[in-house]
C-alpha cells in the first residue's frame, strides 16, 4: 500500500515510542538550542551518480521512464517506490547500500509519478506497471541482463511481487518487499479517500512542503525528506495530468549530457553527477502534488488482492521488512513459520521505513544479500535479528 494508505491505517494503532536520535541518520532532526532546522531541498546528485531517461518504444509511441543509477559492479537492485512518491525516496538508502556491498542501484519513477512521461499515464494497473518493470530491465540490459533483485516499498512492493510472479525479469535473483501486507492494505482502502482529502492541497514553497512532510510524520528523516519531496511536487499552474520536472524548483547545473543506445534497443539520455547550483524560483511559489492519488482508486484493490500468496509463490529468496509485527496477515504468518521467507522488523519507523531508517534497511538488505551469496561485502556488516 502507499504511504498515504498506511499512515491512515497506522493512525488507528497505539502510538509508537519516540524515535531515538540515532535513527535520524544525517537528518538534523535534533539540533542544539537556538539552531533552526534546514528544510531547503537537496538535488538528486548528492546521492546518485547518474540520471537517465529510458525510452521504450511501444508501436508508434514512446514512453520515457526516469531512472537514477549508482554503482558499476555486482547485482542490480531495481528500486520501486510507493504510491505518490518517486525514485528519489530511495536516495539516502542508495548511497548507504552502495557503500556496504558490491551492487548497482537503479531507482525508477513508475508511470504517472516523478519525471516519467508515458502515453497512458493514468493506467496504474498492476498488469501495466509490472510489464513496465520487465520492459525497463530489457531495454537497459537486453538478453544478457545481470542478476536482478526487485526491491519495492508499499505500492512498489506489490508491483515487484507481480513482476516476479509473472517471471517478467528472467534474471531475477531475489525479492525484497518493504512494509506492505495484503491484509492491512485491503483494510485501509475504504478510508483512503478521506485521508487524501485531509492533506494540504497547495504549498507556498518547496521548503514548506518538506517541513509539512516531516512534522506530519509522512517522512521522519529530514535528510531524506529534503531530497525525496522534490519528486512528489510540481508547480501549481501545471496541468494536473502532466508530470512536472524537479528542476521547476531546483536548478542544477548540468555540465555534460549524452545519448547512448542501450543493449535492449532503447535509448537513454544520461546526465552525469556534478556540483549543483541551486536556486528556488519565486515568481509564483505555489506547489501541489504531482499525482492525484484519489483518481487511481480503481487500481488499488488490484495492487494488493492476493498479494500474500503471490509473494509466497515466488521461487527466489525473499525478504520482508516491516515497521511492526502487527502487519502480518494469516497467510504470511503461516509462511513465515514454515520458513518460506526471511522477515525483519525495524521498530520506531513510520510506513516509509527505507526513508525513516535508511541505514538499518541498508544493513538488513546487505546481510540478506551476503547470506544468500548474491554479492560481497565492502566492510563490516552489522546484522539485525531476523525471523
């Protein structure tokens, strides 16, 4: 389920204990007396090495998927975000996992989200989005694709499971799903529209949106919020059905751009990492959500219905990361007791586990990858209890 759905569901649960300062990796959530927290946005190239637009030809039309990449060796971690978010939600996590194990990360803006531009942007069905995943891998790597681990949060976790169950990624090596369980997701759907109506509709600045995301608990890590909120917003004057550009509010100096043909026959436009020059445009400082999630309601049930059994049926090593044990439904509880997947609970996090505690998620995934001999460590890995 998306972070919005889960936040609504979590509001009905007993409150969690306050977060320890150690969980706010680099976020400056707790500062000394008299010091003000910095809510200014941070550009993508503080965390990723390159940004590309992967062009997929579909008959006479072309779809363009925005991706962010880091790493040059090891298995590919294909990162799929939750509903309403973007690939930038993986920014802090990506920099941490790259430092721990040999791997490559590819974070994707799914259709209708971020800076991805597709012909049928309103079609967010599980069928369509899972086929996008297969097409992206095929376009990037062709028939000689390296080992791939699908890693998804919430809606992205559901799409990862659908992609794996349909064998749309032939080189699939492993599967990791973050805080999405069929039972709790389905329970929350009935009240989702009410929650969406309760959110602010317009922000006066990017900074105010970042501040709201942290103070409302949508993202509990300020460092992550400063980079990931850019992917959730667009200028208010833009048309509602057209994804905007992150550079509407943050201009980064791009020194080098090149086009290269990918092995699968598609095209990717690449921008290399360089030092940013940031400026906030003030001519009409009003911003709104990039995607109207309320209009995607007809697809919600299709994301999550039958998800637990699909997850259990995937014939690869599986990891389930949860913010609390109360998330498990009956099918997953039985499957976990039978040893069909590895599970780890990361308490004191909100639903956006990989943003709230990116260091712990990176450690958990690194341990999972090394235990299954998917890759090699770059240093000492701190293991957390798993079940």
